[in-house]
């Protein structure tokens, strides 16, 4: 008889706890997933805080927090020293009464873009692990992954003469009575601009950075073809990185620049642009955000027809940089028509060993090929146009 009483009591306890967990497991339960930073660079470590708080007496022996990350994300495991692809992340917690736990996870993101975490799923087990209750919570956690700069050693090697030409030809009226600051010596700098006091103090060659009496701009045109982002993403992403690198280096030397592209953001109809006079936030922040948003481009429209007004407006007083892996006849014809009006432009052609471009001889003097190194950035292979 006592055996039956004990079994009855156990069964009663079993059903009571089952019913209690069914009704109250999510009462005063908080769960959240947050990115520690609003924006990071490609391949930079991303810290994600997973926080749960049990605000009731009822303990939760097994609470699982599940959320989906885009396939561009990969988890960084510091113990195993490797990267593990994760599409659905599940974190298991044991929570006592009125306990809060925060767990920090580390990820990398391989590709620039705007990523939003919109929902997390919760699975909670009862005391005897005989029942699993599920729930969900809507989120709106966004992180922007900015494009990184290209390999700066190769950038300087390929564009040193061009960068010096921009400084000399477009900004030759330096006001020698107004020194904006000092910066490190570059190969194209004149020795007359060396600041010997700053050099002795800092231990490396420093030159004066003068104000300019005439403020002109460099205009950067980023041309992405319709299927390039999906069919040839390495070329497209390197083109975007080149645009970011040019903007950053020009801004570093106080040279104002505008950026025009036929790229479009998600849900946006017009093309993305960065015009120095029309932005209110920091210039490079605006550039990074604009380039991170690009998910598609303006069809197969003629690039020069799209930006004819901007080209004509900046024709006389700006140096123009065209970054384009598109070498079709229509694009080269547009450059040749521009060459009849001015020679103050350069065509930067991102290419790989698989590329096959036929360049018109008239454009060779205005062309700089940027070679994509598919295996390692430090690869020394040189590909001729």
C-alpha cells in the first residue's frame, strides 16, 4: 500500500511540475541578443552578447536560446583556433531563481553589408526534462560591416604617381602661411616641406600639411555591372574596397572627394552617392555606410548616360577616377568621348588572372590595372593588360 502511495505522490508531483512549467516558464523571463558595436570592418572580430534573466522563483533547468546568423558569419573559437560555420546558433543556460547570465560570443564576418537579427527562439524544459515549451521574441539588432581597405603596400605601388599627380596638379596653390598640421613624409613630397622640428621630436620624417587657397574635388565613379555582385563577387567587392581606399586616402590629405556609383541599397530606388556638401555626419562614416549598403546595381544602363550631368559639372575643375571592371565597348566609348574634352581622369581596372580585357590603345595612358590576388594578397604575380 505504501508503494502505491509513494508512486501516486511521485506521479502527482510530476504532473504538478509539468503544469507549472507549462503555464509559467516564460513569466518574467527576458532574453536578448546584442552586438557590442554598431559597425565593424570585414574580417574584424564581432562580439555578440546573449543575455537571459529569470525574474521569478521558478528555476529553469534547461533554457535554449536560438538565433540565426547570415552565412557570411562564422564563429571564432579561440580554443580550437579555427573557424566553424554556423547558421543556427544555440546557447544552453541553466537559470536559478532571479538569476541573470550574459554570455559573449565572438564571430567574424567575411563580407561587407548590413545585417539584421530579427528574431530569437526560446526552448525551455521542465524540471524532469519531460516537456519542452517554445516561444519567440522579435528583435531589431543591426550591425553594419564596412568594406576594408585594399592592401596598402600594393595601393601605394600602383597609385603613387597618380596620387602625386592629383596633389600637384589639382592643389598647386598651397598657402605656405597656413599650416594645417604635419604628416609622415611620402615619396612624392618635396624636401622643402620637411618640418625638421617635428622630425626630430617624432623620430621619423614629417612634412608640413598646408591649407589650400583653392578647394577642388576629386570625383570617384564606381561602376558595377548588373550581375557582377552575384556572378563575380570577388571583382565587385574589390572594386568597392578600392573606392573606399581612395576616399580614405584623399580625406587623409584634406582633399575633398565625391563618390558616385550605380549601386543601390536594399529597398532603395535611386543610386547611392556621397557628395561632400550634402552630408552632415563624418565623411568616412558616410562613405563606409554607403558602400556597405550596396546589394544590387542599376541594371545594364549606360554608366555615362546615368552620370552625364555630374561628369559635365565636374569636367573643368576636378580630377576623375573611374573604378570599373566593365570593359565593354560602350564603357570605353564613353571614356574616349571624355578624353576628347579632358585628360584629367584615370580608369582603374580591377582584374584577375581569369580576366580577358581588350583595351583600346587610346586609353592606355589613362589606365591603371589593379590585379586581384585570389589566394593571397601578398602574391607577387603581375598580370599584364
